[in-house]
């Protein structure tokens, strides 16, 4: 059993922190900006809540963070009441936020300056993956630190991998999002075409999902797309944040991402339709408007 803090109890963080307590059996203290959520978590999981990130992290062996973007992450780590203020030498800071590789390297250096270790560890698997404790976790950092952190991370994960030095977890998540952008646009166009052609979408997917066109998106989203329902997970606003990170990194490393840039603009169209909180399969709504 380790002493653990979890900062950020959103859609993802709330259940992840829960698994650290129930499945991992750790002594967990949480912090959330909106204190009511932290109180609700502490009641549900018989854990503790602290009023600041620094107080939550005080004396902990592992500190997890899952907030929104780079700036949010800086606030709760290197900010005034951030966790690095109190984390002890030899402890490990694990960041589950989807953020830039740049901020990961920056936090790695800030942590090391205090004798603290850092792993960037963005996740994939969505709300359902977090609730069921079966996330995929893509890590960047030092191998010995990763080996120390892995058994703790296992509480909310099905797959945990070390991809390389600091920032490599975030770069891996970027590849993940590049794949998703193209796959969802292809699926949206196929469903759109099928409807225009008068095909029975369910029947078609039953057949083609077993062949080379099959994908997680097809299996899990074709039904709701066909019904014009877009309330099933990862929101368009988050996807645009992620694609913004991807495109900025591509500017730096010279990668050419024409399709990703185009799909990012398509998600901008979805936002203009009022779809900020719709799930990513809503690219179809844009074609059908
Ligand atoms: N949702 C998904 O399916 C999914 C899947 C994979 C990865 N992710 C990534 O995981 C991260 C969290 O996603 P989520 O869906 O859990 O988001 P969310 O439900 O919006 O939760 C965000 C959390 O961060 C906290 N927060 C934001 N800015 C903060 C700040 N400046 N200071 C302190 N706390 C702050 C929020 O506090 P309040 O409660 O006070 O607002 C909340 O607890 C994001 O980077 C997202 O891209 C999400």
C-alpha cells in the first residue's frame, strides 16, 4: 500500500482515483478545484480530500494529475499551491492529462530539480475505460521510475507501456489521436454515403466490420451515428484541444499531416453547429446538415 494523491476529479479522474483506492488498496487523498466533487469522492470511496494540490501531495509516494490542458497542469504542479511544493524526494509525479510533449519535458526538469521523478502518462479508453479500470496508458520517462510506478498505475489500466524518455507518452497519444481523426472521418463519410444509397447501415456494418474496414469506432459508434445521437464520450472540444497539440508538434518536427489538419477544421464546423460537447463521431452531423 502506498500513500497516493489524485488531483483533478473530472470524468476521467474521479473513477481513476476510485480504482487506486478500491482495486489498488492505496491510501488516497484527492484534490479538486470544485471542492464539492472532492467531498463527493471522499464520501463515495471512504477516502480523504485536501483543500489544495500541495496539501493533498504532502508526504505522498505517488501523485497523479488529470486536469484539462497545459496551463491547468502547470497551475496544479509548479503553480503557487502546486504539488511540487510539497512532494518529497524520491516520490513520483504521474500526469494523466493529455498535454504537450513540451510541458512534459518542462515538468520532468522541474520535478528532477527537487529530487522528484516524473512520468507523462496520458490515457486512452474514454469514460467507460476509466470507470471499468481498463485504460491504455502511454508513458514517457525513466525506466526504473516507470517500473516503480507501473504496479500502482495498473489499478486503472489494462495496458501500460513505456514509450521512451519524458514526453514520449504524449507523443504516443498524439499518434493515437491522428489515427482516430482519420478513422472517424472515413466512417462518417461511409455512413453518410450508405444512407444516401438507401442501404441498411446495421446490416452493412455487420458484414464489413468483419473485414479490412473494421475498427473500434465502427463497432462502437455506427449505431448511434446512424441514429444521429452524439452523446457517447470524448467531446469535440477536447478533440480540438488534442489536434491543436498534434499540429503544433508537427510544426516543430516537420511532419506533414494534411488529413489531420482538415479534420481539425471539420471539428471546427461541428463546434459552429453547437456541437462542443457532442462526441467525436459527430463529424457525420456536419455532412448531414
Ligand atoms: N473524457 C475522455 O473521454 C478522455 C479520454 C482520454 C483522455 N482525456 C483527457 O483527460 C483529461 C481530463 O479529461 P476529463 O474528461 O476528465 O475532463 P473534465 O471532466 O472536464 O475534468 C477536468 C478536471 O480538471 C480540473 N481542472 C481543470 N482546470 C483546472 C485548473 N486550472 N486547476 C485545477 N483543476 C483544474 C477540473 O476541475 P473542476 O471540477 O473544478 O472543473 C476537473 O476536475 C483531459 O486532458 C482530456 O483530454 C479525456
